[in-house]
């Protein structure tokens, strides 16, 4: 396994800790780790870094892999230096591109003149392209290098334990499987509001914003899992056929990006006891870009299963409370006997991220009056889940199982879906609202 961008933040913060956990959980894996970077470095320096990124309770296999790992100094955008990388392979190679997308694309372009070992796997981080056309061009380039099932377009949300719980709840329970459709479900909200601010990521985030960073990739992938028709199996081909079909049926609600999307950015405020400056005052931010830190959009999935059901996707930064959930609101019962008293609301099934929890909010009897109702929640603690979603991602990559990777046509569809919103925002047709850091969003927005 070669990690391109060995000295970067992604490698230290996510990849190496997840790899250490994976090797501890699955100690029989045989892997030779090689860090690849442009910076001068030694094997000893690299081994020390790997060891520090692994947990203190890392198992013997993880410790051995760390001590036997190597470091290569190479410019991965140059064909000659890529040949040196491949020469260091001890078997089928995994190339993990923990580098900016532009560098990954240049590297893949440089591989066109290199003999790539059979079985080589290419693992690429988002964003995959910058629009539908560039994603299609990149896919064409990759198809000249390796087969599609050896390309892993990484979306670590697909490795989140709560998303795997959705599969189980939806397909393995008779109480939910028959009602997973427009006949019974009124709306779906997929929300990922987090308290964190920019945290030094202006170099990437200020050119992306919440829409491209979260909705275009992560949240649309979740939508596809919720909205897909049941696949025959959960193997790579059937599952990705089903999710991609759902994305092909998805478009902006009423094809009106102005009325069906909202955007905002945070001003100065306090979140969790910490004062945050206004987004425009963060280091590296160009206020003229008008980058949003909160994005919300409503989509339709035009299939017989979901016709008429709005799918509301929302994500933002510096928000309180931090709501991270998939919420399905059911339709009201067709007839409610008039003898019932007390407020009633639609049933809501929600899956909350980390610590993972399933909740079913329902109307039940209250007090001494026989027909008085109140709201109650039936909850199931699903545990902390995978502490690192990249564990599932790396496991699939090392197994050559692309089930939890984004297929090329799905990546193109995600850009197609959000293109009308990007155009409307670029043309100034949707206002950029403000909200204080530490709030739930702009005061003028209706709650989702």
C-alpha cells in the first residue's frame, strides 16, 4: 500500500490511525506500507510517524507493519518517478492518493506512459472533478489505466456505521421494509450540522463551501442509500446499480434551484464556550468569493417509490445544536378517532450519527385519561460505531471490494444534480444570509 501525500494532514489524522485500528482488528492481513512524498525523509522518520499515529494499544501486526514500512521521496506527477514507485511493490499495489485532487489527476495522467502492475488499485479522495464534464473526463482517463472495479472513489460517509445500520433496519425488519415509500413517508431530512468552524482549512474550503464539500458528495450518497430500490444482494454490482439508479432519478425540487435552496455563512459568535471569528475574518478566506458555510437544498427522486416526497439535505459549520441525522417523517394516520385528546404529530424514524442511535418518535397513551396522547421516543443505542469510518474504507480497498466506493457514473450524477444550484448561486439569484456562530442558523429560515 503506497500512500501518496505521506506527509499530509489526511494521512496523519485519518488514514494511519484507521490503518492501525484495522490491522489490530484483523491481524492476519499481509500488507507492506510505503509512504511517498516530495519532501526529503528517511525510513526511520516515517516509521516513527506511523507508530505515533497508531493507537497505543495497536496489536502486534500493526506494530510490525509500522516497523517494516518504508519512505520513498518521489514526485508522483512524473512518469519516471512513478516507475520507481511501482518497482518497490512486493505484490498487487494499492495507491492511495492523499493529495489534492489536482495532483491526483496529474499523477493518473502521468501513469498513461507507465506499465501498471496487474491488480493495481487506485484510491482517490473527493472532490472527484469540479463539475459533471470534468468528472466524465477523469473517468475516461482512469478507464484507460485500470478496470472500474479497481478504482475506489473514496467517500468515507459510506463507511459510517450508522449508514450500515440503515441497511439492516430497512431490509431486515418487516415492520419497516413495507412502509419505506411515498405511500407512508411524507419527507426525508438528511442533516449534518456541526459545531466546528473553519479550523485552518481555508485553502480547500473557501473554494468549495458547504454545498460542494458536503451535499454534492456525502449527503447525496446517503440519499441514494435511503432512496434506492431494494437490490437483489448487497454485493458491489447490485448495490451500486441500485444507488446509482436512485441518483439518476434525483433532481432539484420542482426544477427550481432558487426556491429550493438556501445558503448562509457564520458571523462571529460563541460555540461550545469558544469564540469564533466571523468566517470572512478567518485566515486565508477571501470574502469576495461569497463562500457559504451552511447549505440547504430540497430534491425530488422521481421513482414510483418516492414520487412527491421532498428530500431535504442540509449541512453547515459553527452551528448549535449539532444535529447529525437521517430523519424520515411518516404521514399522518388516515383516520384518528375524535375521542383522542392531546397533541399528535407524525411518527419520525431517525438515525443519529456518533454515538449512533435509532429513535422512533410516536404518539402513545398518557396519564389517567384513557385516550389522552403524548409524544414518546423508542430508542436503540447502536453504540459508538466505527470510531474511524476510514477503517471500513481501507478494509474494502485492501480486499479489492468496491461496494463502499463511489462508482464513476454516480460521481458524474452527483455533479449533475447540484449543477442548477451552483449556477443559481453563482449568478446571485439566491441570497447569502448570515447567522451567528453558535446559533441554529439564520433566524429567518423556517426549521427543517
